[in-house]
């Protein structure tokens, strides 16, 4: 008899947090919940995007009696410039992460810390970029591919190479709109230039540049980050893992890797698996070493090693509050500076590794590619040495955890589909089985669930509620980032989640042998989603904008999310947001990001703070696309 699995509910997750909060009070520690109270009410001008401090004549704020800043900039110019700066910062962050990975690829060698794991992918990319491979050493090819990739950041002429992967319709449109991104750094610099005092004050032009700088990320830096990470550490394949704080082990040395760039965490994982380190941990009275991940670093290492996920963004403090973490080792992005003072309330060692993310209260170990493995081993040793400093009275590890199946990049999705129908038509394979399922109505469509969680709303609630409703309505989900981890915590990445699905989606899951929410990776891997949608459109023979496929970021918070939302919309995919972009003080900006871009790219934002209303809008949007296709 089939049984409904015991899925962790949001209430159970909140009960765990409440108990951990008690531990925090006992340890005199402060968490984001306390700081949120201190920050309430939040600044209205900031919230509406109508505070400007880009020159020292300001700050200027738009009010009923002051409709312009001192220079004459109005609400539309101010909100538009702030918005573009967010997109530019987000693009810069993702793309700089991609650049770091390119440098690691450039340093690979047979006897170094970093090797080529996916030769096939490297050779395919070399062919795509016209890099000679015949009779050459694979490492020579890798170094040249890395150099060509690095040139994408600063080349003086032309547009980005990866744009050639898009549909002809998109390529032509981007050229016509003059939003095809040139060199990645150039789009970031141009955005900063445009928003300097005394430059663009026209909201429409600012939104167009937001699309362009966003695409420099999605079809540039992020895509490169994804491709090069696959080449270095292997293209992910399906793996079983677990998620939530219950993955921390009472009798093992717990090391958490947190951030985004997997170059160093990969080494930490490898070092922790060596006999030398395991023996050392045992000699200190631990049963072994337990590596767990947070945020997108977790997504990266879970897809390639099955490393378990301790949780997503707003769970980073909770992890330390368990009192059972010997070390939290971070790289870049989404790291609370609060971890410094918080770690001091416990025995936890807080290690920062990147000059890009220096944080007071941490031990700084500057990660170098040449010495990565030796440094990782030292760090693991430091964590083991810290095991004996645990204060047993401060330990509480919640039991909640769920099984998850992860690792569905495009290659894996194709492989699963091929397994069902043998539809392999060319080197890439075909999405026709999925397309047929959508055409017949067995699947109504697909939604890409992405993005952070955010204290502005009940954390994870919107992600989970929206996903469950989509599954009930036979809508397949692909997920990345903290959204994928919210799904994992709620059991939605398990194959048993098919019991939450409508009859059609459940049948597909059973036939193909997949969970109904497919984990595609970290936030840089939203670039995988762009290629997935592009290739589905090509196989189907329709435009991207015609597909019953949309994106949703119900709890987004970061500037990276603004960059992402812009490239998703530029790619022709409607994007449903549960948090309002900070432009409400400008009627023009609100119109431009919802309806204005629709006239340009065929897609725009739909914004609704109520998750139930938002999912109703998503389903209506998917059904409207179906109706327009006549299916
Ligand atoms: O890059 S979803 S909170 S962890 S920004 Fe950060 Fe947001 Fe999480 Fe990954 Ni993406
Ligand atoms: Fe004020 Fe204009 Fe300076 Fe902004 S750029 S701070 S609106 S004077």
C-alpha cells in the first residue's frame, strides 16, 4: 500500500527555530529575528527606491513637497538608477565568481590540486569557441579555454560568445533592442557610468540597461561559472542526500561549508575524506568528520558529492546555534557578518577564505589555488582540534531532516527522458518526451523556482506553499539556490513527493523515475535553466515566450536576484515575484518592469506579496500560454 511520507511541515521547522532561539538567549547571542525588530519600521524612502545619495549634494528624497532632488532628478530617475545599480552589483557578484572559477581552470595541472573531471564538456566548449584540440594535451586546451573565457570579461569588441546558444528569435531581438551584452565588465562599468550623477535620468533607458547587464550575468559570467565548474569538478549526476539541521552529527566533527564558489569547499570535502584526517578525528574521540553545506556552496557540493545540506540562507545562524558546529568555513556571498559575534558565543571557529569577503571575528585563511589541498587539510585539522572544546550544555541538534534526490543539470534531464523513449536524436538529445507530455496536458507546464528567503515574509513558507500548489496542478518544477533547499527541507526533492502531485505529474514521475521538483543546482546554475528553456523552444519549434514555462522568486532578497530576474525576462520568461522591487515610488518604473519589458522582450514581472494569490497568478499564466498555443 502506498503511503504518504512524513514530510516536515513549516510549523515543525519553526518549532526547531524557536527551540534554537532559546539556545541563543541562553548563550547571550543575537539573531536576525532580534535585529529585524530593531530595524522596524524600515525606511519608506529606501523601500520605495526614492532616496538618492549618489552625489554629495544629497542625500535627496522625493516627498509630496519635494518632487525632485537638488540636481533635478525625479522619482523615476532616482528609482531607476537605484534599480540598475542593484542589477549591476548582482551581475558583478555572480560574474566575479565565474571569473574566479576561470582562474582555477587556468591553473589546473595533472599534479596540482585541480584537475579536469569532465573532458567531454571541455572539448565541446573548445569546439564551440574555436579552440584547437587536435593532438593537444587536455590541460593545454583547458588553459586556452580559460583564457578565452577570461577575455569575455574585458574584450573591446563584439558581444558575448554564449549568446550564440540562444534561439534565432532572441538573438535578433537582442540586437534590435541593443541589449545584447558586450564584455561582462563593460556592462557593469557602463551601468555604473550611466547612474553616475549627471547621466541617464530616463527610466526606460535604465531598465533597458538593467536587462543588458543582467544578461551579461546569465548568458555570460554565470553561464561560464557553471560550465567551468562542471569541467573542473564534474557535471552533476543524480545523487541521494539529506537536508535540514538534522544532518549535523552529535558524535562527529561537524564542518559547515557556506557561500557560493565551490573551488575551496571541494578541497575541504576531499581533505575530510582522507584516511589521515578520519583517523585524526577518531584519535580525538569523534566518530568521524561530517561535512554539511549552507546556501549555494551546499548546492554545489551536494550535486557532485552528495554532501548533505544543513539549510538555506536564513538558517545560517541556526546552524551555529546547535552548538555542535566545530567550524563554519565560508567563501563568498550571502554570509551574515553576524556569524562573527555569533561564533564567539560558541566554540565554533569561523573561517573566511576570500579577500572578497573579509569579516570581523573570523580567522582569515586566504585560499590559494596552488596550495588549496594543503590549506584544506590544515583547516580540517583545525576543526578536529576544536571538537574537544564543545560545551555539551549548549548542544541542541533538531531532528528534522528529509531525504532528497539532487543533481539534475540539463544533461541529466535529457538522459532521464531518453531512458523512457530512446528519443536520442543528436549529440545533445531531445526534450520531445517532455514536450509531448506538456502538449497532451499530462503536464500543464513547468516553473523554475529560484531565489532566497527573506525576513520580510514567513521564511520558506511561500516557497513551499507555492511548490505544493503547483505540484497539485501537474506543473513540474525545476529549482535552484535557496528555493531548492526549501524544497529539500520539506521533502519535495524526494521521489515520495509524487504523492503530493496531480495524477498527470505523478505518472510522469513514476514513468521517468524522478522527483517532481528537479534540483538544478546553485543560483549561477539558473544559466542551466536558460539553456533548458531555449532548447525546449528549439525542439518544439516555438518561441521561448510561447512556452508554458515561467520563473518564480517568491522570497528573493539579493542584488544577484535582480540581475537574474532581468536576464530571465530578457530571455522571454515571465517572472513572478513575492517581494516588491524597491521602485514603488516611481509609477514609471513600476509600469516598466511589469508591462514595459513585456512590450520589448515579451516577458515581465508579476508581483504579489500573498503566496496563494501569487501561485494562482502563476497557474493562470501557464494556462494562458497553453491556450495561446492551442493545447
Ligand atoms: O546565490 S538564493 S540567499 S544563497 S542569493 Fe544567496 Fe539568495 Fe540563497 Fe545562493 Ni542565490
Ligand atoms: Fe540629489 Fe541629484 Fe545628487 Fe542624487 S544625484 S543625491 S538627486 S543632487
